[in-house]
């Protein structure tokens, strides 16, 4: 296999599994990163690492030159304009005659505008990609298991055996592992005949709070209790990391999630698996992979 695939976000937790999965599948892989020196591990693995920025159209064009396919995901941060970044990547793909672009929206796309920019930008993102003329497949994951590694979870889990998260205990969620999103992305990049389709992605189980606690308890060998926190508590932690503007958006988004139908974060994966068959990771399996991070303080 000699196709060259450009990956965005390969230096992060969501993008790295895509880059490594593509290498394992026999593709040539190029990664656009802001700091090549910080991504030597990618280079050592066989990825062609190029320095650039999604905000800089010239560097995006250079990174896209000679590329057959593209995996696009946008950085999650409080700064910049994600739609501008996406437009740059899509325009460069169009100019370069890219055969397929697979987009990871990094979250669910609302069926209609919510009035919340943090969520509604995905509507405009998908609309812009579909109207670009670039063949595309869209992947819409629910919530990543990696969210349980954040500072809103780890300190209390390590010190008190409490897993605190801003989702009601009775609300089922199809949590997905980032490594599984990587597998779906690799599968999609190998299926250009699926261009024009969008796939909602979740994990193999729809879990409520008690189910999450059980998975952690079994994997860690100690009793873990689930506690639903408020969007405001969660937002305060995120605000310390990303600033007050991001905090307000996050609080509003989680409030909206709390008001959504109870099954809004549940995905029936049967039809997806028929077209993109990949091995999925249960929450218990994922926790066992991260067991050292969850050790008691």
C-alpha cells in the first residue's frame, strides 16, 4: 500500500491512534504539528512530521502537497477559529485533488442549531465540508473514555475512590475509547466508496453511573463510587485551564446535555459495525490499560 495520508492532531490523544493505526495498516503517514521537536516519537515510529499551523494556509498547502487522503480533526482549545482552520484544510485538500477526507467532529453534531457556539460550529463544519466537493466521510463520536483522565476526575478517584463527572447517574452514555476512534478512522480511510456518509460512533456499551463505577471497581480491585457533579463544578475546573470564556461555553454545553432526551448519548452500533467493522474496547478493558494512572494516592 503506497497511499500517503495526511493526519491532523497526530500529537494528541485522539489523533495519535489514527497515525499509528495507519502505519500498522501499511499506509505512508504525514502529520502536521505545530512543534516538530515535541513529536519526535511520531517521527521515530515512521511518520513524516512537518511543522505548520492550521491557521497558516501556506503551511497547510505544503503539508497537503502530494497527499492521497486526509484525516482531519480540529484542536480543542479556547483560542482560534475552528471553522477557519477547517476551511483551510478543506480548501487545501480540494486544491490538491485529495481522494477522500475523513473528518472527526470530536463530538455529536446537533440535528439543529442550539444557540451554543461550542456545539453549533459542528453543523457549519459539516455543511462546509459537504459543499466543498471533496469526497468525505464524517465520524461523530459521543464521549471519550479519556475524559476520565482529566483533573476533574483523577484527584478524587485517587484520594477518595469517587469518580465524579457532570453526567446524571441515570443517563446512559455510549463511552468510546480514543483508540477505537482511531480504528474507525483507519477503516473509513480504506473505504472511499462510503464517501458522503456520516457515522455516529459510540462504544460497545451504554453505561449509567452505577455501570461506570462497577467497571472501575472490577478493573481496579477496589470499590469505586460514581458521583454526578454539576456543570458549574466541572466548568470551574476547566475554566482554570482554559479561561472564563471557555468555562462559560462548557457550562452551557453540559446544561444543554442535561436537558436533552435521556438516550441522546446512546448509539446503536449495529449498522456502523456492518460497514466499519473494528474491535471495540469496553470500559473495564480501557481502565485496565490505564490502571497505573488510577492508583490510590
